[in-house]
């Protein structure tokens, strides 16, 4: 018997990847006066110099093509208690911003109010990677609130951090 099982299905990988907790981000902008955005849990810091972060976007996304060419994007690291906002941003139908207060920067970057971190970004590069693209974002501005706990996604559900 093998200690490691061979990968046989996407659902098996989804379950395995769910063993690793992640924060949840909203990548948003205003397009012709209308908020456009999506939720992404594949966020990570990449580099201090230059300041880069990354998110991953599915090739099947219908929202990312609307955002990729914009001059600025707002990346919000969602906070504990923003579960409903995240669920709406991840939805394929309905108003993704219903009931979610936002702030729009003069350059069009859109941020979710109450998030623990705002990053004002531009697309630095896109790297094709399987059924997703790794999007490298150049960070131009920051607004951070380290005292606000982040929303955590683990095991296909939202969780809270616990102090020890």
C-alpha cells in the first residue's frame, strides 16, 4: 500500500487544497460607474522590491477579462464577518455588491470597506498555469489595519482565527 495516493480527480485535489487555510480577497474596480469584482482565495505576497503580490484567476472567469486591462485594481483582504460579501463576490449571478459598502479611488480602484487590507494595484504580469493564470500585481498604495482579523477559508467554509 502506498503512503501517497495518486491524483485521480479534480474533487480530490479541491479537498486536499482545502486542508490549507487561506485568506480571501476581493479584486475590484469601477467600470463606467459600475462596480466589477470577484473573490479570490489564492492570494499571496511575492516580493518586497518591487512590491508584488499574486492572485490566481480561472481561465473560465467572465469577470477577470473586464478587470485585466484597467489602469488600477483594488485588492481588499476581507475581514472576519465579511462572509456574506465574499459569497456574493464569488457568485456567478446577482448583484455582487448588494449590501457591501465600498470606496472608489479616483483612478477607479474599488475597495471593500471594513477589509483588513487595501492594496492599490496594477497588473505586472500574467503567467499561464494549467486551468488558471497567475496574476502578478504591482502594489502602488497600501491601507492596512492589522488589528482587524482576516476572513479565513479552510475546509470549504469560513473560519475565524483564534488567539493562543
